[in-house]
C-alpha cells in the first residue's frame, strides 16, 4: 500500500519517464471493430521483416500496459493529440524492437539476469529513480525495497488476496519498468557492439583535434547564384535526365504515398446562432448569481467544465488558460458573460469562496462499516473515544483489518475530477480543513471514517467556483442547410474537373495535399477522417470519394485521388522531382558561368574586377561548415578547401558552393587560444562519434526491413 501511495505521488514525473521508455502503451478506441474489413491482410496492423503484426496481438500489448499508464497519469484518458503521439511512439518502438531482436538473435546477443541485476544494484538508471522504491535517506533507488515489495506481493497472493489485489497495480508497473530495462539493455549492447567495429586510433584523434581547433582567416570573393535570374538560364530535358541519374538515390521512396485534391468545408455558427446562445447565457448568468445550488445550473447549462464544489488551485484549470490566468485575482461574486475568441466560447464565473489551503496533506484513517448505519455510528464513536483516551491508531486500525498507515493527499488527486458527490466533498473538505492531530468522525451514506490529519504543506490560494463555459456553436438548422448545399455540390462532382469547375459557384475552394502516407492520423489535418483515409488507400487514380462528415461533426469533405507514388524511385518527370532537378541544373549552369570567370585568377583584386563581392571571414575550421554572410549560406565545401590551402596562399581553383562560387586568400591560420591536446579526451570524443554512426545504422536497418504500416485501418 505504501508503494501505491508513492506511485500516486509521483504521477507527473512518471509520465515523463514512461514517455522516454522503450515501451509506452495506451489507447482509447485504438482498435475498433473490424466489421466490414475483409481478408486476412486486413487483420494486420502492420508487417516487419516479413512477419505480420496481428491486430489482436497488438491489442494484447495495449491491454497489458494501459492500466499502468492510466494509473501513473491519474487521468481517465488522454487528449486526441496525446493519444496520437503515443500511438506513433508505440509503433516506431515496436518496429525498432522487432528488427533489433531479429538481428540480436542471429548473433546470439541476449540480456542475462546478471546484467539486469547489475543495473538494479547500481540503481542509477533514470527509470529506476522514478519508481516508488526510493530510499528516503539517500534519495536513490533501493533494490532491497524492491525485493521486499515483490516478496510481500507473492506472499499476499497466497495469504491475503485482497491485499494482493491492492498491490497488483504497483506490481504491474514494476513489470513495465523491468521490460523496458531489458529492451534498453539489449539496444545498448547491440549499439556498443556495432560501434566497436568502427575503430579509432591516436592519429585519427590528433587529426580530429586539428580539424576542430585550427582556425583560418580568409579574404573571400563571392559570386552568388541569386545575382543571375533563373529565367535567363537555359536547360534541356537531357540536362534534367543527367542530373536525375546523378541524384537518383535521393528520389528513392521507401513507402507508397498518394496525392489528393479535396474540398473541406467547416460549418460555422450563423449570426442567429450566436444571438441565441448569447441570450441563453445571459439567462444562466442571472440564475447562477442567485442560486444556492450551482450544480443544478451548471448541469442544465451543459458547461464543458464540471462543478465539483471544492476549493481548487489555478492549476486545476490548466486546460483553460484564460480561466487559470485570472481565477486567483477574481473576488467573490459573478462575472458578466464574456467571450473567449481563442476557443470560441462564452464564459461565466461565479466565485463562491477563497481560502489559503494546503496542497499536500498527510493523514491516516480507519474505515468503519457495519450491517446497519446505526451500528457503524456506534463503532466509530467507540473508536473515537478510545483514540481520545490515548489508544494507538495503528493498533486499532489493524483490529479492523486495516493498516492505518500515513499517506499524502494532494490537490492533483481531486482537482481534475469530472464528477463529485456530496460524500466525496465532505471527505475532501475534512482532509483539507482538518486541524493537525485532531480526530474526526465522518458519517457517510454507507459507512463512517475515522480521520486524523497529521501534516500540511504547500499553502496556496484555492478558489471554490462555479463556471459555465459553452462553445458558440451552430444550430441544427444551420448544419442542415450546410449539409444540403455540400451534398448538391458532391452530387454534381463526378470528376475532379467537375469539382474544380463548380467549387467557386458554391463558395468552396479545392485544395491539395501531396505525399499522404498510411501513417497519417488525419487527412488534411481534419479530425475523424479515418474513413476518408481508408477510402484513399483503396481508391484508384481519378476516383472521387463520397461525402464525409468529419471533424467534431463540423466538417464536410470530398476527396479526389490524383496520383499514386509507389515504393521505389520516382521518375525524372514526376512534378516534384522535376522541380528539384530544375533548381539543381540551374544552379549548375550558374556555377559553370561563374567558374569560367574566376578560373586562372591569382588574387582577390582580380576576382573583384570580374564582379565578385569581397568580404572577410574568420574562425573557419574544417569540422564546421563556414557561414558566408555575402550569400547567406553555410558552405561545407569552402571549409574543406580552406583547410587544404596553406596560410598566405590563394585558392587553387574556384569552389562551387550551395549558394555561390568562391575564391579566397588565406590570411593566416592558428590554433584556438587556450586549447590543449588531451589524448584520452579526444579518443573518447571519437568513440562518441562512432556511437552516433552506430545509431544511424539502426535507421538503415529499419529502411531495409520492408515495414508495412496498416494502422490507418484500425484507428
């Protein structure tokens, strides 16, 4: 139970560490019914290395970790955006882990129990520091506490199933951490093994030190590509084809993508809709200002902020920044109806009370239940009298099958509640307002609770408020009118040409989105477009979709599939590829022109006479691309050329850069002041660079794993 309390107290921190872990599994409606999905292939959420990932198997993993994640976050669900981030993280890590495990198996690479135990004994891994098994004296992970907890859990499963059930969430969370640690260790071993194949030596270390610390000062003559208009440069298709062959690797497409044109119409409230809700809110304002029971008014209004009737800090309104920013400064009373343009809502706030209250309270309790309410009251009265007479709290608690342990209660545990009944209000108020060491006897509907507050911390301003926040929404009539109009437009748009021709007549705009993949969560950035995405990846070029009702029931959409880009190399005459080739060919043509002007020169003055702009550039090193202010670009090629040119010498030939062509005179070269060569440190830096190379190798493994992503079929 103590472990459970500690986990709850660390909720926010645990969110962070879970997000950094190798596994983070949570879903809300992630896997909906597969009704209507035909064929075995449609039951697969994806494929890695030829191995199919069945949706049921994926669901099993989600179920395994969902409870632990929700527990640590102390929230019922995540926002849509948070869910999508988690889904992406889960998928990416699943792909990485499957590839890693496959390669590790080939070479016999495993994580032994001894290696895992060594990590636990060291106790320095960040994941361990966020578990409840922290020694309060050292502030570090304590493997002994972990072993005691696991032993207690195993014993409780046999002797006290009820206690074991209470400990199960903490146990499951530890299983979650342990699984993460094993995967993390395997990844580290694999990466270290690969990095060890990339050797560093003393000569390399010395060269790297020189590359990083030898600085050059130059006089630079620049001819910027922007000085010649693109329209004045002539080129042919043969030039484009030749450049395509040169750059072909960059046009390799590892997954299929699709281009679409679409019309998205968002329904907005009419003036009549706005006037109607304003009138409604004015009436609620008058009722809220005078009522003795705000909960009934809040419930009737349909406010997006529930009424809990308890004092809360401004952080309780973190989802509503405009309220959080002003709630502490408002006095007792009721505001007028105000509009918040950021979230398109009308708002009323009635402040009922303000007080300085603790944000953390330590307490202990004894729950007293009986066959009848009268019997419970009698038992509770006798316990209260015994405690008043000096009886030991924990001893009495154990007599009733409870621990009576000291626990901390924080504002975060109730401030974000969606509902709150009267018993809960009474209980929380007793905790927050109770005098230290005073024993309270609380009578509830089902039982009594003997409560003793022991300590209070973090005093802050807390406000009890009733808030009505309502969106300025469109009416049913407005939506019906919009739907009929869009339906007529779609009915007349049997081809893309029809959609484009008719759009202005209806007041719509045809938009375009290129390179849509199966990894997309939304089409065109509009929520709830999964059906449109499913249609898109089943459609043929030229197909027109049906009308989709999407967004938050406030969007209509129709989609035309204009182009399918299969996996492999895009052709040279693909519109996007051709545009890249044009830019590169034009740049090459300009460079040829400038190089011909600068070839054979032996001084900065001669280059200036040819039209070059002169500037001075300092602190150029080989290890970092030089920034040329004259052309506004970083130029790695220039850094390399300067490094190869001795002090006092003029560049041997013009340098073709990203934004221009350059010649230069090296004025001087010198090591950075104050730097000294440290062989051990430099060798270590080289090894770190090798590890980075090894990390990049993992990306190559993913590219070659023939990954198929069918998540769009399920969420």
